[in-house]
């Protein structure tokens, strides 16, 4: 039976459990419950409690249509009262340790800080760090300005403020905090780098498979709120969660083709986000950043059996290039497709494979490169190349494949099936955890990882072999550099 341990926080005493060589405090409140009048408003500090708060079990996930995640937690509880976090720390702490705060992805409409994939025990033990996983409000509750703006980002900042006040009680160093995230979590990291109210709350940043491109304008956000109210047909304050989620789905269907992106996302509001995060990056890069993508990101979203002829691939690419207002999109599309057809295609479905490569480039690599170039310094880029064994290898190095390697979590059958297992996977996981923790501790990776600059676009390739190479040595990347004018 796990032993109990207690610490004193700013709000009161909490009890957690010691498991092997780590302590776990689960379901800790970092803000007041976001219910009632606080439903769509920015978080506020929770009132102190008397007695002992038992942090033995995870809290509910934020409201969402369904919970998803590589961890396959299944039917997790959801609740509007969701502003909680989890802390994992080495059991024996001799000195203040680096702090690693994780922000989950899920397109700003899904996610759960307590997904088993994000269990921080192994990372805390292997890296001698304090690991924190947080919740933040999603969808209508977090990213539609019904009363206040960018409420979900405000939740993330409130969690970081809690860390600053309380992390020393768990052996963490409030002066050495790394904020990290994947997908929408990585986009959140880039947003936090641009948020004046987040300055000083973290000191290093890691963005996995997401950059600074996915923000809406204030006008787009206001349009989303107006259409939501129209679809809902009643005061949002009085609507139940089911009605809100139904209206949210309709709003996304209506506005996605108009916005060329999900209408439910952070937006430039003049306050939390005074300017676009990409613009903010050009003003200087004082916080060290690791940023990267997976080689085959978009294969998670496309079935290998997708029926798509040559004309279908061409029309798709032309449309995507037109969205970027590029000159002569038809000629550029033919040039790109001729290049891909000259490579060794996926024999099962070459057109579906090309579509995945195109979307990986446009949705992931291009935003990453543009953000890294905008920063100009203090940036290290990676590409994760380890392939998933799932679906007879179709997924490749797909979206989210790197997460189990960062956290060292392979025990659940669903995770092992998705990410692979065995000595090679374990060895790569140890390498990745070592790189991430070295960065968190020192503010830079080991010297074998060459920094990225506009004139020397170096990236670290992570697979059975780890090596740093110039991205522009890849003919495919050189072609896209010309087509996308980057």
C-alpha cells in the first residue's frame, strides 16, 4: 500500500502518495471552480481550505464531446469544474529541481491532463525533475469569447502562477520552469511566449508538433461567438453542456471553410495576445526553445485506403496553395507533385501518401520553420523519425508518436501498440528524456545538437540513430522552401 506524504501549500495542506521512488499529488486545484457565474470567465484564485486536501485521485477532464488521446483513457469523467493539475516528483529531493509543466493537445476541443500517457512518474525519476500536468478549459468554455477572451489561455497562465507560488513545497525550483506541450499544447506554448502576463512564469519552452500559426483574429473570434449564440438559440449561461457541445459542432462545421481553420482556437485579443505570436517572435527570443515535428504527422488523420485519383490530389494542393495567396498555384502544384511522383511512393496508396506528405508540410513543417526563422536565435529544431508499427506501418512517424518517448510510458497495451516497444524503443526514450531534461536543467541541449538559424537550418533527427543534419540538404525541403517562399 502506498505511503502517504503531506506538504503545505499557499491554500492549505495537501496529502499525496509515495509510489516507489516518486511522490504523486493528483487532482490539485489551481483555481476556483469555473462554474456558475464563473463559467465562461477568467480563472480566479481558490479560497484556502481547512483540514487536509486528499490529492489521491485525478480530477475530471474538461468538458468535451468525447475524451480522446493516445493513452486511450476511455470514458474519462468530464466536468466544468476541471481546473486541477497533477504533480509528480522524486521522493528524495536534496536540492531544488527543474520543473516541467505539460500542456496537452487536442485541437483546443479535446484533451485531459490526466491521460495515462502523461503520467509523469518515469520522467520525474529519470530526469530528477518535478513534472506538472495541467487542465485548461476547452471549446466553448475556453476559446469562444462569450464574456471574456482567451479564457483557456488564462487557465494555463493561472496554472503557471500556482506553480510559481507552490512548487517549492514539492522540491521544485520556481526559477527554473520549462513549459512544454504537443499539438495544440505546442501552439499554446508559442502563445505563452507572446503573452506579456506569462513573462517570468517559465524560463525554457518545448513545442512538439505545433507552432505560432493557429490563432484567429479578433473579428473571427467575435464571429464564432455570434454564430454560437445563434445556433444555441438561448443564453449560453443557461444552456446545459450537451446543448453547448451540439452548438459547438455546428459552429465548427459552418465556419471552418470560412476561416480555413478551426473557428474555436485562441485569438489575438489585444490583451493576453497583443499581437500574433509569429510577430512577437520577431521581437526577440529570450526564452530558449526546442521545437520540432514528426516526419509523417498527417498520417494519423488519413486512412491508407482513402480513394483519391491524380486529379483529386492536384485540386487539393491547388486549393491549399490558393489559400496562401501564392502566385501561379496550379504551376506550383504540378511542380510539387512531379517531385513526389519521382520519389519511391507508398505502394499501397501513393496518392493518399502524397496527400499526407503535403499536409504534413503545410500544417506542421512550414509553421515550425517560419517560427524558428522569426526567432532567429536561441532555438533548436528536431524531427522525430521513429515509425509506429500500427496499421501495418502505414502511420509512420505520425502525430503524437513522440509523446510516449518523452514520458517513458509504454506499459499500457494501447500505447505499446501505437508507439512500439522493446529495447530499441526503450533506448530511444532514454535518449529523448535525457535531451529534454538536459535542456530543462541547462537552458540548452547538449552541444551535439546544433542550434537552428535562418542561414543554417539544422535539425536533430531522432530514431534508432540520432544525428544532426542540415534540413536544406533534403531536396523535398528545398523545393517547398521555393514554392512557399520561406
